[in-house]
């Protein structure tokens, strides 16, 4: 190791410690840790719920791909280990301990509290960011399951097949999940999310694709309204996958918002009925703002471990997605 790299490590690691301490202070996580601690029991206390929780926050914040990589970081970097509450190498939890802890995170009792950590950021952004939530974008992304969909029986039966056209026009099949996300167009911060299994849509069922997307859109929008009383968007922006009568009706009637939804040129009847949306002031500019959700997905996948699913089952995958969302929110939260 060169003298220069030694100096860089000596400078960079304490700065990272301060960064991690700051992000821990941003988290409204007392309720989730209380649920993780549970009732007092006799016998050995084991590892602190706060330590294990902070380890998972660090894992997703640093974009680590697996628990094994997290363990390597804790063993090699005493700065990070001490920041999460681990004083010596002997205190580092075993891989099985992290596995059991994640199972508790995904339990019916704790998962709602985990979601609340993410929702607290959304409520904070509504209070602190002018215009937050006025223009929102909606889209979904496919996540590969930690399972081989061709095996029988499937190791993750909760997942499902999805199909989409690739960049070359060929069909791409993925056995996994879909994350449906609603984001603010200005800050590109998440507002609401919904996790579902991937769905097979072959040519015989192509007419059902927009109906399925509209149903999921309804779920995400309902989640936003239920958890954020101030959710009153002016514009709801989506791509042609959401172009259906049900979606236009939903946006206008239930949310009193203007839909900005790309309509395929082949949908003649839809264009005749809903083409007037293109007369909205600034329609072209609004339409371009849909890319906000794509950039959010890019950050989640490239920086916050969203693509690295190493768990099975809907509850665990949902917990994984929300940990990724929390890591994004805490990283870019202004306070």
C-alpha cells in the first residue's frame, strides 16, 4: 500500500463515519426497532436490535450486494463497525444472525413499521420542499427473483414471469417481481411503492396489459393517499403502459388531477376520447418529466442494492425494496 493511499484512507474513513452518523440521525426508526426488540426474555441477550438495524441501513446505503459483502466490510473496516455499535471483531454477528434478523424485519408485525420509516421521509418532504407532490410520475421496473423459474417446484413460488420488449425488439422473459413506484418529478424522491409478482402477458392476453398496470397504479396511488393526507397532485404522468380508460377515469375522478399519459398511435378510440390531454398548457414539458421515475430506479439499482435480491417470498422482497428506498431517501433528504 502506497503512502498516498494510506493518507486517503485515513481521511476518507472518518468522513464516512460522520456521514453515517448523520444519516442515522435522520431516520425516524424508533418504532421499527421497538418492534424488533419485542418483549423481554430470559437468557442471553444476543446482539442489539439497534446494531443489526444499523448494519442493514449501512448495507443498503453503501450499495453492498449481499450479507457476505457486509461482513467483509465490518471485518476490514473498524471505523464502520464502531459506527454501527460493534467494538471488536468478536462482536461481529454471524451470517445466520443477519438472516434471522431479516426474517423478523419481514414479519407481519415489523414490516408495516419498516414502511413507516420510508413514509416519514415522504411526509417530511411534503412539509419542507415547496411544490413537492404537485407533479408525480408513475412506472414499474422488473426485478429478478433469487430463484430459477424453470425449476419444479419453484424455490420462490411467490414470484412470477414477466415479459417485455428488449432494446433490439426481442422479447425478454424474467422470473421475478415488479416494483411500482410513484415519485415527485422535481426532487425525484419516492412517494409511494407497491411490490407485486411479475405477470406473464402473452399475445393472447396483450389487451389485459394496460388493465393490470392500471390496477397496480390504483394500488400505488391509494397507498400515497392513505399515508399522506396532503397528497393532491396536479398532474399524474405515466407511459403508454398505463393508457386505459380506467386509468384516465381514476386520475380525473378520484384524484382530481390531470393525466399526462402517453397514448399509443394504434389506440384510435383512446386517442379520440382522451387525446384532448395534449392541449394542456406545457403538455410536452410535462410528458418529458416522466423520466424522473426512471432516474429514481437508476439510483436505486446502481447505488442502493435494489437489483441484488438474495431473499425469497413476497414479504422479504418487499422488505428488501423498502430498505433500498430508505437508503435513497436518507441519502438525498435535505434534513
